[in-house]
């Protein structure tokens, strides 16, 4: 994973405004993941809100070109960091969709 960026520098984060969809990881220290999330409508706004709620100062994000890709990416990060992040439940699909988690061995 690339280095975490400070939330206050989010406007300088190149990829952030181009696509509304994507997955992100928040961190309190900038060293290890704290929370995994995704956006289906506004990646930047979602990261800022989520960081405020979780009291995180650092983020890392990756844009996707569709909500389904955002979901699948979120699942991958969730499973990769499952042991250390505070997420209590597996990423949920948006209402009306039946996408499946791409991670092998996931129920
Ligand atoms: Zn899964």
C-alpha cells in the first residue's frame, strides 16, 4: 500500500475528484489501517466525513470507474486488513444489487 496522506492535504490528492467511486482506508497514525470504506457517490466527501466520525487524520484512497469495482476493492482491503481494522461487519452491497465478494473463501 502507498503511504498514507494527511486528511488536510486531501485537496492535493490528485485522483480524488475525478471519480465519485472508490475505496479508502483511514488511519489514526499514518502507519497502519484503522478503517476500510468506500464511496458510491462522492469519494472525497465520504472520506472527509468518515475520517471525522472515526477521528482519523490520515487516509489512502483508490478510485474506481464503477460502484461495483468500489465494492470489490473495499472487500479486498477489508479481508487484507480484517485482523487490524475496526470494521465490525463485512462490506455491504448497495440496495438492489447482488454483487459477490471477490475474495476466495469468503461466505
Ligand atoms: Zn468477503
